[in-house]
C-alpha cells in the first residue's frame, strides 16, 4: 500500500458539462483529507501529505471501526451548524478547541485490502466504497458518510445546489481511473466566485470592532511577484477576528511584501506582515484596476 497518494484535482469551469458519461457530486466546503488504514492504525493526511491525525483524532478513531485491514479513502471533512448547513469558520474554530459537529464525506476509495483500485473506473471504485462504508456504519458511525453521486441531470443538480447555498458541484468522468494531479476528467462548477489570496497586511479596527479592520490581499503574477488585489473587511466573526489578529501579529514586518505599495489600502493604519497566510475570499468580480469587488472573508486555508 502506498505511503501517500497525491490527490486528483478538479479543473474549474464556467458551466456544467452537458454530454453523457459524467457522475455528479456536491462540492463540499471543508478540508480534503485522506484516511490511510493499516492494520488498526489510521493516519489522516492532507492533500499535501501533512499529518493531521492529532488534529482530527475523532476521525481517526471512527476510521478504525471500518471493516478493512488496509485502505486509502479520499474525502472531505466539514463542520455543520445547528441547521445542518456547512460552516467553514466553525470547522476552523474546531482546531482551537471549539465544539463542532464534524462529518467526513468519503467520495473515493483508492486502495482496499491488497487491491490498488486507482486503475478501476470511478463508478466501480464508488460501488466498493459504498458497501465498505455501509458495513462500517451500522447506524452508529455517523461521522464517516458515503458521498452520493448522480449520473444525470447535472444542470438541475447545480441549480439546486446554488439555491441551497452550497459551494457548487463536481463532475467526474464515470469510467475514468484515478489520476493524481489536476485533470479535466474532474471538473468543478462553483455557484459564486471564490479564490485564495495571500495576506500581506492588516489595518487597525475602527469604532467598537476588536482585532483588525481589514486584511490586505495579494496574488502572485506570472513572474512570482505578489501584487496587491484589494482588502476584505467583512465575513469575520468575533472568534476569527481575535484568533487571526494574534497570528498576524507574530508575522509583522516593517516593509510591504507587495511588489509596489498598494495604490489604496483604504482607511486605517496599515501593518505589514510576512506573506505566509492564505485566505479564501468570496467576491462578485474584478474592477478595471484589478481590485476585488464586494469581497467577503470565508476562512484561512490551513496547510498552504
């Protein structure tokens, strides 16, 4: 059994593919994790092979109850709010001890009891996975769940996902093998624009707000330089403001990390930071000057 399998990644597209041969799944709003089972020992790995077993010990314990001597499961862990909706910030807060209702959605099975399944078609792998998860659940293990798929009506599923406030859907070639790296046999269609940005600074808070006022964001250009892309000051709860401010203060520096000072960082004194943290931001578009329109903070991307 491989020590680590690099993930297959989906390519972002603007529309749901309309031809036949696709299986459609819901797109989750959490962290991609692999569960590696090896004779009673479970390791939880990120998409970059970081060991997060201690961080998600509850998932490792649940995976030990699955009926397998060896196995590699590909899936995503999410946190649910009181109404059952996915809450990315609640998932992040769980890292610091806040209680959270966690669910791990298993959507692929890459290795199982001596068999490397990566060359098998997707739907064959999912059939084995569904039986495997069902045998381990028996009405008790509700942390690990099988991720359902649909083999038709992709456009209708996408519309329903957007109406329900979900991330979007992922379309996967039903008969293709598992291929590590970014491919076009997996496609993702998002309900709104979101992107990862490097945090290069923050401003002082105004009024009664605690922590900071806004984050200064950047993207790398083709030459590797960090270019200013605007600021985000909404989407934070009190816990995020407090915890993120503490982390940012540890990385403060005297000079801007951006290639050229931002043309406009808005109001408030600016504190520059080392460009080490990555934020995911939802926004409506770009201005003619390359600045974000109506950005809202979604969460930090840990491990990046």
